[in-house]
């Protein structure tokens, strides 16, 4: 005997676009983003909230999309790595900073770091390297040793400040 789970309809905004999906309540936001909306920049690494590869912004705050049920997000705004750049294609300052600093090797973790780094850069201010490391501490990278990632966020902060002054 097969168990049947009723689907529910969820309306939310993804990268500035209103979306409506029908999903089983047990499905995660990461699953819906990747499989239903084909936004595969959100990666699934550990699926336990440890690695940060699935990081997205929920109403502007970084969260682990593998730990959140899609049923928890009606009416909310989700930003994935695909939505970090400006609509005209201009890279976000943290994206430029990561490029400038050659922050990543394999790139699997890059999406999660980009989302979390963008939230930090968008807050502004002048965080110390220690504060940057603390913000990024929920994301894991197996390749870089993190120094180049911190350097990329620092470059993103500089680029954001230069844009604000221009």
C-alpha cells in the first residue's frame, strides 16, 4: 500500500520573481529550488546544514535551504546565487571580489560562500578579518584553506565602497 501525501500550493518570490509551486509538505526548499525551479546554483552537499553549500537568502538573511521545508516560506522572498548579480548582469561586489582574488578552486562551495558573502557586504561597515571568518564559518571548503575566500570578501567590501563613492 503506497502512502499518499497531499501537495500544497506555495506562493513566494525567488530572485525578485513571484513563483507558485505545488509540493509535498515534506520537501525542502533546496529540493524545490533545484528540482522544481531548476535553480541548480544552490548545491546539496551534506543535507544536514553543516556545509553551507545550500545557502540562500530568506528575506535578506542567510539560511541553509536543506534544513527548511518549502512549506515554511509562503509570502517570503528567497534569493539564490543566481539572483545575487544585478538584473542588468553587473556582478555583485562579492562576486567581483572572489573573481579578483581567485578565491575558489573546484567551485562546489562557491555558491554558498557567495550568498553569505553578499549578505555581509550588503550590510556594509568595515568588519575585521576575524568577523568575516566568523560570518563565513558555517560554510565549508575542501580546497582553499579559506584565506583567499576572506580576501575575496575583503575585496568585495572595497568594491562596494568604491561603487558607493562613485
